């Protein structure tokens, strides 16, 4: 089982959020229920567009920092390379 995940969420306007977590289903639930105030709750950014698993949290955090430094167009290119139709991938992790 992966130790960490880097993930990208998007909203209807394709506002993006890059995050890292050790428990992706729990973190998705937190974003979707807006139980934590912040950028994703404020802008209704709840659709999982991209996720990558990492063997260690250190590598996940390093990758998150790398992606966060990218311009928006490069982040979208990464998302579209793995998810060309911009499908919400949350069900793959939430078991719905």
C-alpha cells in the first residue's frame, strides 16, 4: 500500500489545487464535505482529476512541491495526460 499520494483537484472553472496526503479517501471526504476551511472549500474545488501514489511520504512531499512550482498550463497538461476527459476519479478511491 502506498505511503502517500500527490493529488490534483479541480473545480467547475478548472481552478486547481495540489495536495499531498497519506490517506486519499479520507482527504477527499474532507474536501467534499468542506469540513476544513480554505481554498478548496471557498472555491468549491472537489473533483479529483489526478493522483499518483508514492512509496514514501518524503517522495510524495517532494513531488507535491515540484508540481506546485509549475505554471497552471503545465499542471493541466499533467492532468490531461493521465485523464484526458477530466473525469472525476474520486469513485476509484472512495469505492462508490
